[in-house]
C-alpha cells in the first residue's frame, strides 16, 4: 500500500515519537511510505530524501518549501503543500493519508483527498488549538480541527477520554468513525532491568521510594503543575512518593 504521512513539523529534527515510529514500522512491513512535512526552522527549500529515524526502515521525506518571512511562511507553506500533495497523488503514492496536523497541511489533505476518494486517518495526539494561547492562532486551529473531525474518514484517538474533547470540538457525535489506538510500548527498550544504584543515588531515590515519572512537553494542560501543587497531600498519603 502507498501510505502518505503528513505533519507540520520536521521529520528529521523532531524528537522521535510515534510520528516516525508509525511511518517506519509501516515501511518495514512492505508499504511504500511518503512523508510530507513542514520545517519552519529550516532553509525553506524543497528537499526530497530517503531517511530512517528509528532504524526500522527508510521512508521518503519531502519538505514543503515556503517564503521565509514571518507569517508569510505559513501562507506560502499552505499553498505549496497543496502542489506537493497533488503531485504525490498523481505519482500514485497515496492510497491512504495518515495526518497529524491542522493548519499548514491537515485541513488541505482532508479536502483534497476527499475529492479524490482517498481515505484519511487523522491521529489526535493533543488538544491542538489549546497549544496556542494567542487567539489569532487559536481560533484558526479550532476551526481547522472542527472541519477535520467532521470530515476525516477515521479519527484515531490515543485514549477513550479524548473522545469527549473531539466530539465537543466537532459539535456532532462521531460514532464508529472514532477509533482508539493507544500508544504502544517498545519492549526492546522498555523492560524490567536491574536497579542502577548509581543513578538512583544521583537523584536521591531510596529503595523504598515510590517514583512517578513525567515524560512530555510542559504545556499548560499537561497537569504537571497540579501534581506538584498537591505534593503535600500526596506525601501525607504516601510519604515515600517522589516525582
């Protein structure tokens, strides 16, 4: 199958997470995977490369070019992306589109693929419009999300709790179009191991401590600040707790 993966961050520079994992694991299964990204911190030029970030398999990465001027870069990126997407479709590279983004290329992918009869799977990782605190950017993202949730063939959630958020933005129940696919765990990397006493000592972790580890970006909705504010209450219930 010819799989298109779409995001508005750099495939090469973004920390490796499921964006690259999904793409390369699909490629490792024999699918031809093409990635269209948008690197707003790059040189703004079009570039095509064969690349692997995980070592599983290589994918074809095409960078969306843009005019490197504040604000203009986003408008020009949107326009140039449409050309790249139509070219990929004409080359027979798109049997299905797997989309992570909204403004630069997400809504355009849904619109163009729907006209061509190409199914679109939209992967929801965040409350996207809430990542921006500026209403000038938050509102366009909100309406972009609303359009995508209403028109994507599948809205793929990381957990069941996200369903309420997605349907609230969409304004309609999505029913069977919502599918939950939880984050996977690579058991080659994450597996039981012997305690590292030197590492534990460096962080003041005693053998009897109960440790909670937060991994992620410090967005306001992540909730880490609430955990820290309530550490007093947590320590009363579990004196051996550490974060």
